[in-house]
């Protein structure tokens, strides 16, 4: 990894840690407030939302661990470094969401089938749900903005986890309001909807992370940027067999460069070095493996 990439990686790590610690503090406060208020007010939906906030805490700690492990230097067993800890962490976040969602669906489904558990909730539950909604939406926007700025897919995934919380708080607030208006089952229906939302998001994140761990290539836009950067290098006549695979938020590149066949080995080597340097300094690329093909 170049010095530039090292500096960028350290900066991203610091930003990710700071952002995630903010999320930890907020989720500790929210989960405690929601569960306590849910128990006092009799709102199953608010308790479910508080448990969801606890799942956010677990994902926050996964992010912190992956962020630290991912910065480890390469060694004999991991010669390309440890950046795929981030992909693995994203998979774990997805699994956490999935199982939390299934648990909510199971609990809400059982209670909906037993009408004797329907109960009226107290108005304080609605105020706590609305406060949680405002805080979670603010947290989502902060984390997403930071994640996009430092180009961290792990932080962006955690931000959308916070948005799932905000969406669930909307549903919970509606359910509590319905309960207060005389429809006691609305609170449990809200819990059921929250469970579906969380389960779907868990499947999405897990599938996305699994694809990255299976050497998924970068998107078409990023690939075109790599191609353009290579073609803009003096002496490069063409590019073919360009292949990429993701490593955390970086990419590994394999490519064939076409150069004048009359050049010396040293001249061809210098062109390859310059092309590699240009790509790695301009884009989030960890390494470029180049094969030279003579043309002309």
C-alpha cells in the first residue's frame, strides 16, 4: 500500500471510530429509555424498538472491532492486509439484523394470535417514540454523511441500520397512536411491521457482504475510472483483460497493458510502474498487477 493510501486508511479509521462511538453513546441512551418507557406504559412496540436499539449497539461494536483489525499490516498469512475484516463485519451486521427481525416477528405473531394480551398503552409511550425517531434520523444523517465522505461502505451499512431504526420508530409511533385512539392491536401490528423491515434489511446486508467476500468486482463507474487512468499514461496504447476484486473499501486490479513492441524491457517496465502509480494515487486501489503485451 502506498504512503498516500496508508494516510487515507488511518484517517478513515479515525473517522469511523469517532462516528461509531457517537452511535454507541446514543444507542445506550435510547435503548434504556425505550425499554423502561415501554415497560411502564405497556407498549410492546416501544419495547421491541428498544431491543432493536440494543441490536444497534452490537453492530456498533462489530464495526469498532473490524475497524481496528482491518488496519493491521500485511503478514505471512494475509499478504494483502486485513481489509476484508470490514466485509466480514458487514456480513455479521446483516445477520444480527436478520435474527433480531425474526425474533420480533415470532413474538408479535404469538401475541396477535392471543387477543387476551392486547392492552392499552399510556401516552408517555408516544412521546418517547417520537423523541427516538428524531434522534435516530439525526444519527443516520450524520453517519451517512461521514461514511460517504470517507468512502466507508462499513460505516454506510451501519448508517442504514440507524435508518432502519428510524423507520421502525415511525411505525411504532403510529401503532401507539392507534392504540391510544382505541385500537389496542395497533401496537402489536406495529411490532410485526418493524420485524419485517429489519429482517429484509438483514438479508440485504448479508447478501451484499457475501458477494464482496466472493471477490465481487468494483462497479462499472469505478472500473471505467481505472481504465481511463491507465489509458492516460504515456506509452500505453491499449488496455484489455481488466479484472478487479474488492478488498474492504479498496480494490485489487489485474490488467494487460498494450505497449510498443519495439521498446526495451526497461522502457516497458517504466511505463507499467507509472501506470500503476497513477491508478493507486488517484483511486482507492490497493494494488495493480500489470502484464505487458507488445503491439505494432
